[in-house]
C-alpha cells in the first residue's frame, strides 16, 4: 500500500470563504477511483506545554490518502480533478510538502 501525505498551510491573507472552498475541494479527492482511504486533518494545538514544545508545527493541515499501489497513485496524480486541485492549492499555500510512504 502507498500512503500519500500532503502537509500544507494556507496563506494568512486568504478569505475564510476561499479556505472553506479549497478544503471542500480537497475532500472531493476521495471520489477519485484509485483512492482507498482519504483523511483530512488540522494540526493539534496541544494543551500540554511540554508536549507542545516538542512537536513540529510547520504545517496546519494534512491530507492522508491511501492507494493499493504506485499505479493507483500515478492514476490519481493525472486524474483531471486532481490536476486542477493541485494547481488551485499551490496558489493558496504558504508551505507545502508531499511525501509518499510504502506501508504493509
């Protein structure tokens, strides 16, 4: 299985309605045929100060998407909806990191 992780922070000057739009579009990525599992999350703001000082907080949001194999990931990458979404999100982020892991 492949776990595709997209970590990102939206620009501060983006209107709330635009943030809602792009996160809504992100959720629609789950409908792409090769997606096995899709999750979207926001950064935990820990209440424990000791823990808060130890965690990495460079990104505010994460997309976690599972695919059966690399072929499924590649099919997702070239899906027309994903291509448009990727362009749209890149215009709205101040930080972005994409990482893929092979999982058992």
